[in-house]
């Protein structure tokens, strides 16, 4: 494996922030929960937002590339997609609403 777990975490986080056009000024809301090596060639990196149960799971390959088809999981019911988002920056609330709505 050419990548360390720390490198995979940074790559996954940068990928997610870029995918959603999250400004650097609010990127600290996103936190890496875990990083697991899967076999010899890739990691699964779990990313969340501080204080919320929503999670993104991103595959990071040993080449440093991310699978663009990441997984989003949330226990929030579809009828409550905007619950508890008022205290977050607007772009984060928009991302979460969109992700929750699309599952």
C-alpha cells in the first residue's frame, strides 16, 4: 500500500469538500471518523459533521484517487430532512438536505 491511513483521510476529505464546493472557512465542520484499510489497494474513509449522525463513506485507492460513487448514510427520516440544521452554515445545511433527500 502506497498510502497511509492519514493520507487517505486527507484525500477523502478534500474530495468531499471539493465535490460540494465547501469553502475552506467552514471546512472544519467536517470530521474524519475513521479510516479502514480494505485489502491491499484501498481504504474506506468515514466522514461526518460534528454533532450529527450523518456519514459519508469514501473509497480511496492506493493511487490516491477517490471513487466518485461514495455512500451517504443517515438515520434521519425523509420527513425530517431539515431537522436540526438551523445552527449550521447555509451551505452545510443545503448539502445535508440534498444528501438526505436523495437516499
